[in-house]
C-alpha cells in the first residue's frame, strides 16, 4: 500500500503516529481500516503534489469545506481524508465528509462515515440525521425513521443547520411507508421551526397529493414556490414538478403541463419531469408532443423502464408500430423503474405494436402476458378484445370487452370497441347502446380522434336502424369534432343519399374523397349519387376511376353497366332527335 511504503518519509511518520494512537485508551475500531478507507478514496495524482505533505489539520479541514462549497467533491473528500489522517477523532471533519458523500449520492459510504462519527459521539444529533438521510436513500426506511427519531431525542447539536433536517427526512420516510398523516405532522414540525423551508412545504404537497387532498397539496406547492428558500441541493423545479403531479391527479391537465413546463425549464436534465410532461400530453390526446418529451426522458435515462414503455404507447398512437415494439422490448429489459405502472404496460404496448404489424397471434399472446401480470388491467382486456375482433373471434372479443367494462365502467374506449364488435355481428341496438355508453363516459380531455370516431360509427348503426335523421346528426357531430375525418364525410354522404338529397350527398363524397383519395368505396358512392341525378357521363367517369383503384369493387361493377347502358340510350336519343334548320345570320340587328 502506497501510503505505508517504508521508504517514504511520510509513510514512516504515519507508522509512528499509528503506533502512538494504538497505545491510547480510545476504542481502536480498526484504525487501520479507517486509514485504508481514508486513503483509498484519495486520487493518486494528488499524492504527487507537494502540498499534501502539509501536517496542519486546520488547513485540511478548511480546504475540505472550501472545495465542498465549490462542488469539487472528489478533491474535497481527499482533503477531508488528509485531515482525518492527522486527527481521526475530530467530529466535525467526519460530519463534513459525510455531508459531501451525501451530496455525491454515495449513500453506503456516507452511512459508514456517519457511523464513524457516532462511534465518537453516539448522541450527536446532526450525525444521526445524516445517518437517517443515508438509510432513507438506501431504502432502509424503518431504520432511517428510527435514526431520525433518535436524532430528535439526542444532544440537539445540529451544527450549521437545525432540527428541520431530521423532521423533514422523518416525514419522507413516513410517507414512503404510507404513514401519510404522520408524515404531514413531521413536515409541519419542520415548518414550525422554519416556516420558510420550501422543501418541507414540497413534502407536504407530495403527501397531501397521496391523500387525495389535492387543493391543499397545490396550495402547499404554491407556498414553496412563493417562499423560495432552503432548497438544499435541489431547486424550485421540484416544487413545480410536484405541483404538476397534484394537478394531473386533480384532472387539471393543462395546468399540470404548464407546471411541468416550468420544472423542465429549471431542470432540463431530470428524466422524471420529462416523463410526466409526456404522460400529461398523452392524456389530452397529443401523442406527437408526448413522443418528444419521452424522447428527452429516454436520452437522459436510456434504461428507464416506464419512460420506454410510455414512449412505446406514443409510437403505437402514431402508427409507428415497429418503433413501438422496439421501445416496449427495451422497457422489459430496462431498469425496472415502473413508478405507478408495471411491466404489464410494456407487454400490452408490445402486443398492440405486433397486432399493428399484422402479427395478431403474437400480439394477442403479449397482451395476455400483460393480463397475467395484472388481471385487473382494463386497458389490456380492451386491447385483447380488439385483437380477437381482428382475428374474427367475436364471442371471445365480446367477453374481453365485457371484462374491460366490468373493471372500469367509465372506460369509454372499451365501450367504443364493444360497439364496433357488436356492429360487425349486426347486433345494431346493442351496438348503439355501447356507443351511447362510450359518449356518456368520455372525459373532457378525451382524444378528439376517439370522440369523432364514436359519433361516426354511431351514425352507421343508426343508418342500419333506418333512423336516418338521427344518423345525419351523429355524422355531423363527428365532422364538427374532426373535419378531417373521411369516415364522417363518407357516412354523411350515404345518409343524404338515403334521404334522396343527392347533390348534398355528392358534396359529402367529394370532401371524403379529398381526404382519402385512394378509397374506392367513396368514389363508388359518389358515382351512384351522380347516376340518380341523371349525370350519366360523370357517373360513368366516376365508376371508371373507382375500378382503377379497385377492379373488384362490386358497387362500381354493378352500377357501371347500368350507367353505360343509360349513357348509350341517351346518346341514341340524341341522334334520333330532328335537327332544326340553320338560319343564316346577316350580322345586322333588326329593329321592330
């Protein structure tokens, strides 16, 4: 070991010092181990610097603090270790060292360092609070709370801080264990000592959110932002982020997005903020923008399981099924951070992606993995129903839809899918009832595409039930919500045709055809309407264009023959009409 090399003058000095200390009456606690710990963390390059030969403890202690203030943590630890080498029983340098390790997120080392302080002074409140913080970060929550409790009952020596540090960390631990009312009491004790402690206010905000006391939670976060003091190693971004979570839970999605915007502006390197920003955008039906936020989250944390699964969901919404499959599979191989979700989300999104790629059986198997992990996963049951529908397993599809709506009776998408399956089976009254349930339960932040599709599909069922005027109203609602929905215009055209409003029907077909120029059925419907209006040549041209797109289109094939026959008869009639004699024009005006 380099530090104890016999040929080193400093090494000899250390050996002499070690011998003296070993003879002292202090607890030995493996001083060799202390020294090994102290010096193993010092960068080798520093040993070559002449200044490390300085034997002044105060120099190293002050240098350690100065470097820590400048956030040069590795160098600060090296300086602390030098000081500890000179005075290993000096409490304050151990406390400083522990604080630096906590800032570096080296929680195991921080715990060892705090325990070393407590061997020297077992009732040192600040060291116990540091121990509490380290244990909390190591997910040893019950031990952490016990350490904070002991800190609050001990000597009251808090160094440059106050008992707030113990009450705050105690509250965090209690919140983690689900002891929410006790956590609020702890945060409030911290605020009694320092009413301007923003972190304690944020702690209250988070815990009140978990208790669904959302108005109080938002007010607590607002107070933290207004006070804007004592943020420790964090920034007001944490308050904006926590406020956004409360607003999202409260259904205030636009406000939540605004809060996440503030948070990400202050801390653009936090993957959690980007993730929640994306999830809120997805919830208001903006998958393109959500995908951008997820991309930032994944760039910052490439193995973040929930971010990858959420990214997969946005890709599925955008029809990017291959990318969705890749993201879902990466999520399943990720870091197991699922937050309020589980791997079931990734299995479901993988299944949707595979079905989107036409691999229905494999997609169904993946969705069933999701259900096995979470039998009460309404979304997975709904997607199981859709996949079974595509496979023509209609009875199974209806059973899956029923399960989804049993789990969540207000699940609009599941009611919509059930309506579509029932329509396929020509069970029109039951289908209409399902569509009506979908409309009853669609939220104000529903995806506009979903809402428009419900109205459009509902219009078809009403048409089948010969309720044409109601069907027209339903089609018009679809178009008002989404004027770029070809199905809405096409349905409107069919209904107007049934009402013998052929000119209006042709206008509707024209709109639909502009939006979906390769849809042969739209052109075929337009051709029939032209035929009814007696616009025979236009009808023939339209049927010809239809058959170029789809040579087997039955409607066009059947009506093209009729149109051509009518056109031929029309031409023959024209030929048989007597021609009027042509009177030469003198080119002069005649006055009477």
